[in-house]
C-alpha cells in the first residue's frame, strides 16, 4: 500500500527580522528582504521568509533601516575591552553608534598579550600588531637605530602578533619612539606582516606642515607598502592645520594615482573638525622626548634646553592655527589646570604665554587636547571618495569616541548628498574589505549575525566637545553574534562579543623563533 507523502516541516528560526529597509554591506537596497538568524549566523536573506517559516522571535523593523553592524577600523578601545569590569567591556560608546566590531592596536599601540584577552565583550574586536609597543619593548624610548639583532627581534615580535591573530601591522610614526625610526626599519617590519597576509595601518609621520610635511609623509607610507608588498590603510586622513589645507587635493591625487596603478590603498575618516591628541604629542619637538617623559622633564629643568623647547612649542602652536584652537578636554596626572578652556584662555588667566602654560602642564603631567585645525572643505573632499570609510579614532576626552558614526550620518546623508546605501557600505562592507576581516560586514547566509537596526530620523550624535561621553541616539536594536546587545534603544546587559582573529597557517607560524 502506497504511503502518503508527509508535508515538509517549515523551518524554525531563532529570529526573524521583517518589514525593514534592508541594505547590504555593498550598498545595495534589498527590497522586501527578511533576515533569518539561527544561533550566531545569518541563515537566510530573502523575501517572504515569514510566510514560509516560523521563528521563536520576530522583530518588526517597520520604518527602520536594517544593515550589517558597522565596523570601526581605528579605535583606542583596547583598555576597555580587556578590562576586568564587565561594564567597561560592554563597549557601549561604540554599540550605541551601531558598531558591532572595532579594531584596536592602532597608531602602533598593539595589544598586550592578545592570547589572554578572552573575556566576553559587548562588541567584537580585532587587533593589530603595534610598532610602538614592539620598538619600546626591544629598544626603549631612545632615539637611535636598531642593531641587526634588535631588528630581527622586532621582526619576530611582529610575526608572533600575526600568528596570534593580528589583522596587520600598525604604526604611529608621528609619536615617539616610533618617530625615531627611519623608513627602512619600518619596511623591514611591515614585510613580515605582508608575508602573513596583513595590511599596513598608519598614522602618517606628519599630517601638517612640519618636518617632511603631509605630502612627504604620504609618499613615505606609499613607499613602505610598495617595498614591503602589502595594502596601505591611512588612518584618519586629514590635512592638519591652515598651512596645509591646500594640500588635500594633492593627497587625493597621489592616492588615486596609486590605486589606478593597481595598488590597494584605502583610508578612514572621522567627521569632526578637531583632532584629539595630547599636549606632549601635539606640541613637543621629538628631540625633547628622546628617552621618555621623565627625560623630557629633566630637559625642562635646564634653562637653556627649556628655552629651545619653548621655541619649538611656539612653532607647533602656530602650525595648529594658534592657542585659541587648542581646547583642553582632559587632565592626565596633576598638571594644575582644569578641562574646558583653550590654551589661550589658560594663558590669559595666568598672565603667561600659551607655550609656558603648556610647559607647566608637562612638568606635572599632561593634558588631552581637541585641536580645531581642519577645514570643512577638506573633510568633505575626503569623505566622498569611494576609498574612504567611516572611522572614529575614538579616544578619551573627544566626542568622536561616542558619536562619529551618527555625526557622519548627519553630515553626509541628512545634510549632504550621500545615499543611504553608500553610507552603509563605507561603514561596513567596504571597511571589512579594506582591513581583510572575513565573515562580517554583509547580510548574507553563513556570515556572522552582526546587525544594526536604526531609526534614520533619530540616529544622531549627542556627545559634544563639552560633554564628550553622551551615548548616541537612534539605534533601536544591535545584534552581535546573534544576541541583542541593544533592544528598544536600551542596553540588554549581554556580552556576546569576542576577539576576532586572522587565521595563519601552521606552516607560517610553526617556525616563528623565540628572540
């Protein structure tokens, strides 16, 4: 007797997202698409899923934009993400911007002991091998070239970082002790990351008009990556200070010429007209910090050397457009000043000069600065290039840590002429392609379920230079690895994030020697 064919059981998903305006990480609008999630994976993106299946939970995203979780390629969030306190590891400053993955270790910072950083986090994070950390551990804070043995030791350190899962090699050649390195030294280390499939992420040696100038610094970065053989990613691209505002077009021309020749060159950008730095980094000549901050303070105690440092600080204040453009946003140590005033205001109140106030700060500690020295025209010129992605350079004391993605949305989409699809791409898919991060950045079956659902009318920056730690508004739901971190605009307490690693083959890493 013939049996009756049984109807197939419709699939049961953990989560369905329906009725939203869905955009993939390549910028395409997926009209009518619904998204099914099972565990930590997207398992289907298609029309009519809710008609053919059921789910344990359904999110009605009517009126919302549904997109891949944003990816921030340049942050300073490592301390929070590796902290013992769960509240810090939640990384809410980024989560409330719609960010599901951040990169840490930028500017040559690296990540201390990445293998031991295993605690759960609110967002995912990937890391870079940091030149500053490597050079400091091998050579110290001094201004000299490495010996042959030291160079080998640094190469081995980069290789171990890459084998621990680093995406690439990061430098901050603007900062001591990295600023003491000549170009061939950097090429030797970048070549190690190149052999292991990494990219080169760099804070240019100069972003303004000092030393070799911003164009010379960009040429150096192009030379490093051409000779080492790896992609170049320029961190927080800018022309810093009125003296170089006219150089932005030449920077763009150099990069587009390199790209036209087949080179892989990209950049990230934050949407603020002020950079974030420290008095020590922005105003001191590099010779003053040969040997570290305590060596610098001994020089300040010598009247003749202090006079030389004061003259250099005066020059650097001028290069940044003047003391009225330098706002103290945070205090480090006990420098005897309060945040919220410019160097010009502090000097006027003290009956002193801005350079002397800066030196007084450095004798006792340091201070964070917001340096208002970028041109709105330049910011816009970079922003609309298809090789530029959204980034924050998020650090303490600057609103970019809490609000770069919604501010970019406001400036480029709400008040500019960038399409929603292009903004989504430059904040997700284009970023993961630039940094070589696989498995995220797109809404596709089999990829990680990292998804942001935002209200396009309410998505906005709340943080300001005066109140830099206000959480952004407008993200209704944030899903990280299939788990809601934000729901109905509020943090759920979940910590589903993890450290993401680039996989190296055993052949590449099995013979990395100990120094």
